[in-house]
């Protein structure tokens, strides 16, 4: 076992708006660990492409942008080229484009090691779509977080409304279903649970209940530290 592999990782994968980021942050906070929002890397790539006016059909150009991202995470803020883009990367246009560029093998390869570099002591909680299958396949605890599409759309609509952003529930639901289909059916690193992942359906669970399920599962893990 390498020195890096002695650092524990909990992966939380799942579809768009399933609550991965919120749960990952709260679990990490309870454990005193670091977090990795892998989706933010793809959103940052998408935002950078939009701001540069690039043709995102050209994978080589998108890959170049991904490889050269000037980013900094300073929770809760996210910086791109020194500018706070925490709100900008959460826009639906950016999210939809992020789902498209995330299907590009070259882009995923460009961001792979950058994600793995977040594995630092005392531990990491990483959320995304391929954390347990590709990025950290040796993670001692893997969660696949589900929620009904209607529930996810309602949660997203509520989040946007609370931020003063107008949102249409029917449109959000259609976007979520389209992104789900794209994520599940892409050839490279599709959205699927790792074989050893624990499936958690949060449709009828509160945030605290979901966090406690993850922590209870972690408490039952025997993880070597040397």
C-alpha cells in the first residue's frame, strides 16, 4: 500500500441534484476531513470555455482548457483565474455544458490526476459521478446517492428560488432527465454505482438522516493506516 493509499476516502457518487455536494461537505465537516467537488472541475471547464467563446464540439480545445485551468478552492468560494465564480458555475447553462464536456475522454483524462491530488491527510470525501469507479477505486467506503427525479427537480427549484433566481419546475425536470440519460449512457466513465457501493435513496430522507447513514457506514469500515 502506497503512502497515499493510507489516507482514507469516502466517495459519494450519484445523479445531478441528488444532494451529493451537501452530504459530502457535512460528512467531511463531521470527520474533520477535506472535500472534493469533482463536478466543480467540469463546471469550471465549461465556464472557461463559454468565457473564451470556444467551440465546445472541438474536444481538443476543451481538453486544452481543462488541462490549463487556473483554479483555487477556498471553501465556500471557488476561484477561476483569480475571480470568485462560486455562483457562476451553478448556472443551469454551465451545468448543462459541464455534462456535455464531461463525456469527453480527453477532458476526463486531463482532470483525473488533479482530482487524485486532493487525497491528503487526514482524509477526503469526494463527490461526483465516477469517484468510486474511476478516480478512487480503492476507496474503503463508496456511496451511490439516489433521489427521484421529481424530488431532485423540486429541491433544485427551491434552491434557485431561495437565491432569487427564477426557475421553472417542468424545465428543470426535463433538464435533469436529459442530463441523467447523458451521464448514464456516455461511453467513457458512465454514471453507474461501483460494484461495492452502498446504494442510498435520499428521496424521503432529510439531510441529517442521510449524513448519519453515511457516518454509520463509515463507522463499520476497517481501514488500515499503514
